[in-house]
């Protein structure tokens, strides 16, 4: 590692205290089995023996990731394909994050709010309000298409080697990212993407976008990014349009692209949604109200001055290019434009 222990990362991962701490994190999460059929409960029945074996594999450099378990889950109206590592590999990934996490965190730009200790989507929304109050009232909204599935392994390898001084640790992180997946048709190799469902993937995803964040933020406006969802807050429409070009150029360099149906320019006066909250003028409301849950941004806000009277809706952002609509509320957004 760059902190002076560059060549013994795997030995540090193999320490008993590190392994047991990683096990506690894994045991508190999903109990599901990976491709080897061993779930958390079964793993725990021979916990000492299994952790000792993993420690020896790490120390002897004989550890290799096992295939991922292919899973499909539904979140809201979207179906997501997950690649779930085995319990053993989830523990190993947690030890890697324990040992290398500070270095990975230090390499992540301040404009990134997802998957970072002490930060959340609410902090991203609060930053959006600070941008508004600072006069940056025009916004470019964008979404990175199929982000986790499209991360390029060659580019990720370069980024890892630049960030993690220990080549063995960098190679291991890449091996987790590129692990094959066990499907009903057999084991299938993967040449891109990081597996959603793997503990290490969020940190690798943030690291992959480090260059993007640095290229876009501060050039035309203030970037606020939560994973693949982003907004650039700008002083005017010309700056926002230029920011759209910057975003497209930076993503192209990473072999990524924006989702055209979710990329548009709007203003606080016109209204736009970001991370489940509809910003409108100096207030806003939850994009999808839930009777059993109150959006934290709603707390302490009076209806007067913060929510439009019944029947009145903001007119929607200015369209550019007449792209297809992709929105939860057609009355608020009538089809954002596309960027190519």
C-alpha cells in the first residue's frame, strides 16, 4: 500500500482480527449462498476452520475467487441482474476493504456521495440546495447507462494500479471484478462490469469514476454525483449545455455513455427530480410519496411556499432534441432531450 506497507496487503488481510471482523460484517448482511451452495449459516458451523483455511490461502498466495451466483431481483419496476460471491469471497472482499478502504476513499472525489462512510443520498440533496442558494439554478441532469455492467476491465486495471501500490492486491481486486458467473447454462466468463452484489463493487465503481469527477466538476458548474445518477449545477443554460458535452466526452473516455431518456437541462424554477426529490423553486416534494414513510427532505417544511397548490405543476424542463420521455410523472416532465 501507498502508506508504507506496499507489499504485504494480503498478509494484513489474513490477520485473525481482520478476518473475524470481516465475517461479522458478512454475517450481518445477506445470508444467501453463493455458487458453492454454502450459505452464512452453513459457513458458520465450521467457522474457525474455514477462516483458518482462507487465511492460509491469502498468506500462501493460493487464494482465487470462486464463480459468482447469477441472480435476478426486482427493485421497484426495474429488474436487476446480480452476481453474488460465495460467503468465503465476501469475507475476503471485506478484509480487502478493511485494509485498503482508506486509500480507495482518499482517491474518490468530494463530489461523490454514494457508498462512502459518513455520506449519503441526503448529503447529495443538501449539496444541491447549497448550489441553488449559491445562484447555480440551472441544472444538467444525467444518468450513466448500465454503469455497473459496462465498466471496462482494462481501464479498471489501470486505475487500480495507479491507486493501490501492492500489485498483488490490485490484481486480486480486478479478479473479483471479473469473476465468472455460474448460470443454468454453465460458467460464463465476463469481460466488463463489476458484479452488483459483491461487497467490493461499490468502491471499485467510485474509483472508476474518479477521472470523470475531476474532469467535469468545476469546469462549467458544480457536480453532484450519487453512483450513476448525477447533476451539474450551473449559472446559466449555456454553461449547462457545455457541461453536457463535457459529461459526454468524459464518459466516452471511460467507454461509458449517458442514458438519453434521463439526460436533460432544467432549472429550479422549472423543476426537476434528483434522488427521489422534486426540486421546484426554493422548495420541493417527494417524487413518489409513500404513506408509510416520510421523505427526510420533507421534515420541517410547511406546505405553503414549498409545494404547489393542488392542480398546479411545474411546466417541465426545456426539451432539447425531442427525446422520448422516461419519467415517473409525465405531468411534470414532458420528454427530456437526448445527448449523443
